[in-house]
C-alpha cells in the first residue's frame, strides 16, 4: 500500500493543449494542419491505432452534447506516462482545439484553456509548413501571438515536415523570428520539426513540454532537424524490421522448407509476446507483419524452387549431348543453342514445357527421379549457360582429339612394318616423324595404338583360321589316320603352313598361333560335327532347323528361276516322283546361309509343301514347272562341306546313293568356302554316278540386293 502510494505521488499530471488553425477549407485549406495526427501519434503510438483521416470540424452533436470529453471546443485525446531520468513519472494529457471558427481572441483563449483543464502548464501551437499561403500564415501568426500573451509556456511545432519545402520552412522561420511577441518563446527552444506520419520528433515534442513543466531545463536537449531525426527513425525502424525478420527465420527456417511451413496463426502462437514481434507491430502494424510473413514465405518458396532447379543443373550436360552432339558448336552462343533445343522434337520428352509460375511450384511438382523431365525454366538460369559453355569446350576438345585419333588410326594400316602383337615401343620409330603424331598426347597415342593392335590381332586370328580351313582337306589327304597320335603332328602342320603369309604374319603371336593350330587339330584329323570349329553353328547340327524356319515363310517377292530349273532337271533325270536335293554350305558363314534361304524360299517358283518332315531331317517344298504349269514336290536336306571329308568310308557314299541333285553355296570372299565346294564336286566326280546338269553352284556376293547370289551351273 505504501509502495503504491509512493508511486502515485511520483506521477505528476501535465496537461498539454495543441492549438492550430482550424475552421473551414477557406481558412485551413483542403486538409488540416495535423493537430489530430500529432495527438493520435503521441497518445496512441501503435501503428494499428494510428489513422491518417480525422474530422477537421466537430460539434457537440458528435458527442451527443456530452461535456466530459468535449469542453465546448476542446477534444481530449488521452494521457500517456513518460519516463523521466530524475525519477518522477509525468502523465501527459493531450487536448486539442476543434472549432468551426478560428480562435484568435486572447481573452477567449484564456477562458477556453481554463475551461479545458483548470490549470494548464504547457501550450503547443502547430504550424503546417506545407502551406505557405498569406491567409494561412496570418492565422498562424495571430494564434501564436495570442498564445504568447497567456503567459503560459508554449512550444511551436512545425507539422508535415515529410512534405517540407525549404522555401516554406525559411518563410515561417523568418516570420517567427521577425515577430517580437514570439522572441521570448524562441529564446528557449526553436520550433520543432515533426512528422506524425513518420513519427519524427513527436515524442520529443511532448516530452520536452513535460520536462519544462517539471523545471528540468537541464534535461531538455536541442531538437534535431527533420532530416537528422528522420534518419534516426529510419535506422530504428530498419533495426526493428531486421529483428522481426530474424524472428521469422527462426520460426520458419529456410533450410527445412517446405517440410516445415507454418501458417500465420501457428507462427503467432510460437512467438506470441516476443519483444521483437511487439516492437514490429507497434512500429509497422499487424497487417504489415502479416504481409512480411507472406513475403518471407514467398521468398522461401522461390528460394527452394531455385535451389531445386540448381540441383538439376548437372543433368543438363548429358541432355546437351542428346540435342547438340552432332551440331557445329564453333560459333554457337547460348541463346542460339537454347532456341535450337526448344525446336527439337525431343524437347517435350526431356523438358516440362510449363511457363514460369511460382504458385504452381510445390514439393510435389519436382520428381526426385533422375529420369524425370526437367522444368523448362532451368534453361533460364545463368548456371545453364555456364554448363553449356563447359559442354561446348569439352565437346570441341573431344571432337578434335577424336579427329586426330582417327587420322592416326587410318595412318597405322599403311605401315607394313607393324605386325600383330608388336609393342608400341617397337613400332613407334616407324611413325614418330609424322606430323599428326606431334599433335597427340602420349596417352592418346597409346590408346589408339592399342585399339589398332586389337583389330590387327583379331584379323590375324581370323585369317589364320581361314588358312587352316583352306589347308585342312589337303592335310587330311596327305596323312594317314595313325599319324594323329604322333608327337610331331603339330610340328608337321606348322611346317605345312610356313609358306603362307597369314601364318608368318603371326610370328610375334607364336603362343596364340600355336593355340589356334592346336584347337584345329581334332577337326583336321576327324571332320565330324563334334569337332567343327563353328561349334553350335555347324550346318550338320542346325541345318534342319534352318530349313524348317524358312520353309514356313510365305514368298513376298519374285526371285530367280535358276533354282527351279535345276530342281526340275533333277526331277526329270531321276525319274522319281519326289527327287532328293542336297544343299551344302560353309559352317558358321551366316552370309551364305541367310542369302541362300532368302533366295530359295522367297521365290515365285518355289513354295513350301504340305507334306510332313522326313525322319532324317530333310524338308519338302514345291517347284513350279512352267511348261506344264504344275507344282512338283522335292525333298531338301542340308549338310556341311566337311562332311564330305569325314573318315567314315560310308560317308558321303551313303547319301550320294540316295541324292539326285546338289546345290553348293560358297562365299565369294572366302577362299576356304570355295575350296570346300571344289573338293565336294571332285568327290562327286569320282563316283561317276552324278549328272552334272543336276548340280548348281551358288556364289554369295556381299552387299545384298538382287545380285547377292550368282548362279553357276556345273
């Protein structure tokens, strides 16, 4: 109780009356001088309670005749406690004139002041410096003179300094300084430059009045000019805004957006009564606080979207390879490349063509799948241009390296001294003086040379295998079967091949050469399907399935009648109703087999038969006889060439006895294939039981088309 009484004793009530020009628009202009705004800003400093629009003229009707807050021509705004360094707490009551006519009579002013507060310690007069008309200036000067005669302490406030004109300020300052009645007023403090809208020097104005009434002259400081005071307020407001922004970032961290995105109500529940929030609402208002929250969330959303886009930028390098891999990039700029990609047919396959709309960018918009389409807006990022430049430089360098490597690789086959299996060190002296070599790095030279050597060694292996196939029949005829178990058999094969260039070409690959020779020894000794070098592609094994696959097809285009003529001659020569035709081809030679089947079964004169397959793997087809216009049935079987050289004495006599015609197919590019066909025909000639009109030799020419097979009658 004592503490409360002591506190109440320290509070001193001070009445401050704000006087200024009032009345009709003819006197004060279209807007007032700012008395209401000045009182409003001081008594209710919070932004939510500050209003820029106030009625300029009031009467008792507005207050239903109540004299409590409206003492005829005075409007009571309220009170506010101010802190004083001396320990006392002044309570400042704010009163303001509201009249339909200007108050110019000093006696009426004294009476009105006493009516308003009984005893007045301080009187403030306002002057709108934005108005410099002579009529307004005269009214301001007359009011100031009238107040100065009341012998009450007064203070002049210049309002609306945010609309200040230096000429107007200079005009009123000269007007006050040249008026002798106001000299004692200006000797203590100069006019205070205020702005109620920006809250500049308002609290200083009323606080100074309170300090003067308390006889605390030493606490009164010289007022700051408007520019300086406005700068101080702006810095304070900026600090308040920064503190509130930091508070928002703590409530809704950017690093966890959009996983944690609170609504405004949830944010208020977390930071309620926080000093930074209260200061911001006081200075800027709750509506501005909400707008700042929305702006913060929008920035967080945009930042998240941009970061998400930037995380996809590395994928552009691979996408550029799809669009620009074969495009000339020498003089291409980023804008040209972007326009080129947008016109590309695959653009909508790799990019989402949506226009930029931040409201559509939600966490669900971006698929985390690396194979998903990229937003087209990624091409607008500066980072995309940097990736393109990196891609352009890298691609040009790779193309140059590839071109130089190709030129070097084309040069290597022209050097006959380089043998299969030769090391780079041993071959380097043969091409070290070439100009192209000086442009290549050692690593690229080694890479190209290794690739060339790999092709060279593969070619050497293939040619040695071809050499062994060509020589196998001669070797078989020159040795007896008992020699296979002799330890010098491999050496004898090597001595037989020594004169061949293909054998000598692999002298640096001796172990590989011996391995190939060793793998062919079983086949050279015994040419059975199990020892065939083509393994699963041996004609004796897959011949039946080949006939079955192609005989089930329907003819789609016209073919040569050479086959049908040979087949018809065979039928007539044999005298059988269904003669048998034997087809022989090279094992593993896909070109010969495919060309034969295509020409044989895609033929207008030949079609598949409805008869069932025979037990020995042969097939049936029908051949058209043009003279009789009839379709005659033939039995077709397939066998390999090496079956003619089998050591079994009953073979090939066994199938020669039951065969009426022969069709031999060889690859014109392979000497071994022709050699086998020749040997087979020689075997037939030894029997003296074959009509050569029933033999057809077919040469397969690589390149396709209608001339892919050349028919040669024997």
